[in-house]
C-alpha cells in the first residue's frame, strides 16, 4: 500500500480530501506506516513515484502536502538508519537523492505548499523547505525545528542549505545550532513558514490562503521574505565575505563555549551554512551530504543516537514493565519541603498536578515555598510562561503543617531526612490515612526500600523514587521496587515520573541503587589522587575537558560532603573494602567543611565565585606530583566501569543501555561518549582490566570483577553490536 | 450542614496581602479547605462568593476561584453582593439552594481586597479621552487636548466612595456618630468596648488560628502569613482616648481606634445537604437553622442587627435568651452598643418585630473572641468569617444555638441562626 496518497479534489474537509476529477487542487497526503510519519527509505521512494504522477494532472493550481495523522506532520528521518550508518558513500548517496527529491517539489509544473499540523522535525521540515511555500497550523502540538545537531549530525536532506538560502546565514544558524522545536506562530515570525492559521477549521483557512498565494503568483509571499532580509546590516552580514566571517566566528565561539569543542556537528553546520550563503546550491548540497556522511559514520553520532534510542525506550516504556496510570486530577502530597521536596513540587505544579507541600516545620515550608516561587518566577522572566500561566501554576499549590489531603490524594512523595527510623515512622503515620489506591513514593538515595516498607500495612504500595539534584535539571529518576512492592505501584510510579517530565529507570533495591553506587568509586578515586599529591583543581579541570559537567571535587562540594560520607558508609558496609571511605572526607566533615552549603569544602565558596581550599594542603602530606590527563581520567573512571560491570552482573539494572542512559541523565556523563560502558567498549576492555589488575597488585582494594575479566579475555564488549 | 471552613489571615489593607487579588485570597483558603475535607471535589455543585468591590479585570471572581481551586469546569460559580453582608448572603444563598434541593454540595463564602479597590478618575476624563480619539484632523486633536482641565484628573478614592451611603451621602462613620448621639453613647463607652475587643481577640488567638490557613504571597511565595494582623496585645485606653474623632472632628466620638479596621481577607465554608454529608462519612460542625435580611433606616444602618435578629428568631421557636453565642459584627463600637441599648428599649424592639423586649445580650455570650474592631472587616468576607467562627465555637462547646448578625450599609440587617453539632 502506498504511504502517500495523491488526490485531486475541489475541497478539503477531512484528513483525506474527497476526490473530485474536476477539482483544482492536488493533495499529496502522507499516511506512513510509522505512527509519527517517519521518512524511511520506502516512504521517500514512494514520494518519488507520486511526484512522477503530478504531471499527469492538467488544470490543477497547486500541490498541497499534508499529513493524514492528527498531531504529526513528519517527525523526521529514520533515527535507526542514522545510528547504523557505516558506509560514507551510502550516506552521501542517500542524502543526495533526498536532496534532489525535495528539490523537485519547487520545480514541478505547479507550485507546492506544505500545510504543517503537528510535529514537523528534521527531515519533515527539510521536505517542507523544498516546497514553494509553507503554512503552519497553530495547534499546540505543532513543533517545527531541525534537531539534527542533538544527534551529532547536521540537516542533510538539503535543510542546512535551503534554510540558509531562505533566512540568510544568521537566521539559519539560529535554527540549526540550538536545535529548538518552535510553535507555529514563532516559526511564522522567524520566517520559516510563510503563514500560520488557527487550528479550528484550518483546512478551509489554508485553502483560502493558498488560493490567495496562487492567484497573485506568490508575489506577497516573496515580498515578505525579501522584506525580512532588507537593510544594510543584513546585507553586510549575509552578502559580504567579511560579514559572513564575523557571523561564523561568533557562532563558533558560542558553540565551543557550550561543547568545549567535543561536538563536531555544530561546527560542520556553521561551515556548510557559510558555504551555502554564497556558493551555487549544487555545490553546497554536495558539501552538506559529505559533511553528514562523515558525521553519521563517526562515533559521536553513533553514541548520541544510541542514547536517544534508549531514552525513547524509557519514555515510551521498556517492554515487560508494569503498566500504570497516574490518577489525574488527584493531588500529589509532598512530605518534606527541603531541596528535593520543593524541587519535585515545582515540577508537579508545572506539569498540572495539584500538589500539597507538607513539612513538620514552618520554617522549612517557608524556605520550600520561596524556592518554588523563585523557580516559577524565573520561568516567567525567561518568557517560558506568561503571568497568567504563572498564576495558574501557583494556584495548584497548597501547603501547611497539617497532615491532610491524604484520603483523596493520588500519591505521596516522601522526601524527609535520610534516616530509616524517620522514614519508617512517617510511613506508619501516613498508612492509615492513605487513599486505597494511592502510592507511597519514597525519595531515598541510599536506604533500602524493603527496609522502609517492611511490616507496613501498605507495603505493597511503597516504591522508591530517587530524584537527582537539582530536580528540575536532572532528567533521571531511579524507580526502585522493594521486596514487597506490587507491580501496580511500580506502574503508577513510572507514570508519575514520566508525567513530571522525567526518564524513569527501574533499579534493583540494593545499596546505593545505581547512579550513586557508580559515582562513589569515581569520587573516591579522585580523593586518592589528591592524597598522592595531585592538584585538585587540575583534576577537576581534566574531568571538565573530558566532557563531564563538573569535576569530582566540585561535585562533592555541590552534593555536600556529609551526604557523601553517609552514602559511602552504607556502601562500605555492603560491599566491603573496595568501597571503603576515603580518610580525607571524614577529616573534612569533622572540621565542619561540608561543601557549598557550609561555604567551605574542597573549594572556598563566596557568592558565585570559588577558589581551591588552600587549608587542605596539610591534610594531604604528599609531595606535589602530576600525571598526564589520560592517566588521570583512567584512574577516575576505571573503578566506575568495574562497579558498572558488577551492577550488570547483579542485575541491578536490566541492560547496559539503561545503565549508560542513567549515567547520562543522572550525572551528566557526556552523552557524546554514549555513557561509561560505551566509552569503555570504545577504549577496549582488556586495557581497562589490565590497569585495574595492576592497581590491585599495587595495593588497591578493588580487583576487576568476573564479568569484566571474562569480557576482557575474549576482547568482548558490554554492548553487543547490532 | 456546615461541614468545615477555612479563612485567610485578616491583614490590614496596604500591608502583606495588598498585592493579592481577591480571587487569589479566596482560592488559597478554598484549596486548603478542600485538602482538609476528605471528599471528591468534583461533587461540588456550585460555588458562591460574596464580594463588594468586584475587581474591574475579573467580572465574576467566583468563577476564577472555582477554576483555580481545581473544581471541575462544569461546576458553576456566581458572585453575590449585599454590601457588608455579601459573605453572609453567599452562605444564606447556599443554604437556600440546598434546602430547595437544587444543590447538594456548595462552597460558599466571601472575599475582599480592600487594598485593591481602584482609584477612580472622573468620568469627564473618559468622555474627553473618547472624543479626542474621534478627532479627525490636527486642529480637532489640538482642540481636544485643550479641553482637558486639571479637575478632570482629580482622583476619587474608591474605598471611601464605597463606604458612603448613596442616598444621603453620609459616610458610614457619620451614621455611627448619629447612633452615639441618639443613644447617649460616650466616647469612653466606645473606647472601653474597643479595648475589650482587642483583649478578647488576643486571648483567643490560638482558637482563631485554627480557622486560618496560611497564605504564601504570590508570585514569589517569599512571605507566608499565618496569623491575623489586627489584634493589639498592647492596646491601652489612654492611647485610644488621645485619638482625634475621624468623621466629626469637632463634636464626634467615633475614632479609628473604636471602629473596625480596613482589611484584606477571605473565608470559605463547605455546605452540604445532611444525607450527602452522612453518605460521605463526614462530620459536620454545625447546621443552619434559618437566615433573615431586613431593611431599616439608612441613616441608622448600625441598628440593622436588631431587626434581623427579630426576624430570624420569629421563624424559630427560640427567644434571644436561648441563644448561647452571638457574633454581632463590630463595624463601630457605637453601633454595637447602640444595638445593645435598642434591644433593651421596648418601643424599638416592638417596632423591630420582637413580641417581647429581649434585653441586651450578655457580655459572656457576645463576640467572645473579639470582633472586627480587633480583626478588621474585609467587607465581603466578614459575614462568612462570623459564621465560621460561630460554628466552630458551638462545635467546640458541644452544641447549642448561635446567631451571626451584622449591620449593612444602606440600612439593612442580616442574621443567620445556626445550631452546633458536637463531634
């Protein structure tokens, strides 16, 4: 069956127009096999065939391209195909043929107009850019953008070139580099689409608009495009070589500041866009295809695509996971108004969940409310929300010391102090009041969920939901079923996490769960390097250059050293010597150096600036020494990889893909490396195993685990390549 | 049945709550009330809000309250006004709606932001502005501009205009002065009464706090108000005596200290048909027995409660002596004392419709937790606050009857008779 329908019609009422052999419009409607109209090779091939047929129709005025699916125009190219690209020539060929195909749209005997309702991303927008004109529907689901750089490539179906020719160099880079997905009106304001129409009755409105465009020969559309690029500043920046150099330099500077030069795609995008601004289209398109072929076959793109695929898997639900639906519009009761509690409450009210913030202390409530108010006001200041929306979001919040609202709530999120007895007594207090079907989610970072829920009358509804700090920024949530947790509760917890905009990963109820368990060996390794006399700020710098969002010492200061020690104690008890606490941490905590919250830790914090804490030197008692950066990185990361292998062995997490995703989403591990296990695969496991063994022989408590040794022996990988 | 109620703290106008619009005041206590009562809020059949100064940018604040409190969009909402008794009107309406079987569950109460009552420009300013906008050429525009006079910009304080009797042009305080003169109420009587109001409110602060749901000031939520700002623990008679009369500067006796405060606040109650409350397993705190509104002389509007009490008792088989608690709104000391004196006066009482002169209300039954002189009088909210305070008192006392009554600007009295239900 054809995935495109070519219909001659005189009207346009439903998704599929009524055929009329005498009609003046030719509708080309996509209704692909995939739910979001993905441009697979078959879909493109079919489009080619349908375009061949266009010349068969005479006396038609325009070709109207639309989607039969409500809420999806075209979601983009086939991500799986991008991720598995390995032959440069094949990629060039695929890009060239798609470029030519979309180019045909503006060289037909009749003008072509895309009517965009719903997601129009990547390849979908590139197809639209090939058309004579574009109309966007002001549907809240309409999102228009070129997110390719997020996957480590650049728009390669002619998007980079055609966008530059449409908007000029500055305008095009403004779309391609931030990879944003914008609604219809903004796309119209920025000139990517030529008109936007209200969603109600958009088909009739679009026909009216198309009729107007066709009748004046697109004169008004072209005049509006020209007007947008009028003025001598535009002329200077887009049409002169000096101007283009300035624009590209500035763009490159902004990009490098963000990516530290680790991401090649945005830099290629700048080069190709610059070329498209002044060279013939043919040459620019060829260069675009070449750039994509090199990027798509490179490791960065492969890793980014893999992480994206895993994140989609988690967002949609890993197969075999329990189903469940958060019971809207019921309230979420957040117990504990600390950093975590208020963070979750902020997310909840923003995502339309009525929320009650409860704490036993009025001061804590005041502080929590202040954080929420500030966070939401920042969104308004950034113009993400209007003042009306701000008032609406805040109106979902109630607060107080009283333990009320539990009988009708959808669930409770407990974020009180990290002590087993406190958490158990809170649960005991809540249990008799809790609604029959409400879950009790406990935000614990190291306590055993089983220990918390044991003997509770509502044990089956207790589930661990471990958020990461800062809650609004960290996309990961560890979902931890305890021994007595019912699958239904896990299902609801997963649904709640997704509703909050998070990526939930199910993790076994074992000490430190997943992310903290993997972070600690890394932090511990950093302290040990410090004790060997290496400079702490240098170690942090090396970690930053590797791509981590912050170095180990800065991270410890951020989290709080006392919390670090606490978690390490838990892990030490569970895993023995290989997780022994670092002596320097203990000493610092004894001194009251707790990190950012006490103003001093590894760094001395004052206001927004911080300097390395010089008073640490007497504690180190070692002569200053240095190591090459690669050795520092491997000393930091090898223990983490060993611990990750142990987690796979013990089935703490279902597979290596989820483990890598969790580290990227929960700690900001550089996504272009694909997570710690993919990075280890790339480096080669034998080398890592060798180093760990050598370190063990030199006195380190950790020896490589069985899985790592076995894989190293056969030169295997954590991720089997498909 | 009154299932439960909640209110915001009452705060002097221009202070902590001044930036909060009236619908947000009511929204905040409605959410807390809904949190507190374990039932499905989609069962609420309607919301009625009393409000005098309805904001120009929110023509029906009740609807905003309903939507922002998370009620179902099908739940209708209306705003009602009977001047100072608007909140009482809302509850009386809710009672009627339930009684005739039109609704089973109603949220009713009142709210007022006296801080946000607008300042008005004279209408002549608006007329001139609109004729200027119609000017077609430069000459006409220039002429239009020269039409403006400084007097067109003279602002009128909306708050004061609202407190003016529209028939006689007298301020409410002037009517209180009249009562003081007619009934021979001295300045000292008034100051003593006011002092007592503060003393009782301070002593009852803990009980009053149970009605209050804390309010975080949007949009930054950086301040949380938890208690009434009004009762003065350090109120002194000598200090009060030194204040100048506000309304009649030369001969008067009514001062700011012996009148109610200008205040922001809201109070909401949840009312249910009794079988509905039973089937939901809820424990109501009180039952409404009857309500009455009666007109009286606008120039002596302060005596409205006398007429209203007579009317509300007439339909029951109770006399004033059977009533355990009376919450009589303290608009002015002179007005409360005036009511007490009128209740002792045979002629006035028979005119008002009493079959037998009831005599003044015992001090230990009248406003035992203080009143508007200490707490303030956010006009639309006070009626609901009186009923809430009364219902809770009777509930705590394990039953008995009570009347909440108030005088109404323009010459009316309102009263609601309730019976407490012990837990």
